[in-house]
């Protein structure tokens, strides 16, 4: 499995856990944790597919912010994500 696919699979798993925690009586901080994990891994998957350097991404926790910045400049992607 390629790294971008692995990050996407992890994002899906984290999102499932977000839903489990959301439906439980756990504190909100736990739901926010899984939301953060989901968005970071989604961002890394998207950036890797766009050609980003794996070593750089693995050391960073800014993947989702950078992904959104790039998506905002890509009309087709921005429309698909309903950013605009």
C-alpha cells in the first residue's frame, strides 16, 4: 500500500472512532482529538497525492492547513470540497 493510501485509510479509521466517541458519554476533548487526527491524515494523504515530500510530511502536524491552502487555489478541488 502506498503512503497516501495508508494515510487515507487511517483517516477513515479515525473518523469512525470520532463517530463512536461522539455517540458516547466521553468528554468533548476526545471527539476533538479524533477530529484532529482525521484532518491531519486526510491532509497528508492529499498532499502526498499532489507530490509532497514524505519525509517532510512525517515530521509535520500542519498537513491539513497546508492542504486547505492548496485546495483553495485549485478550483476543481475547492468546488468538490465545497470550500468556495
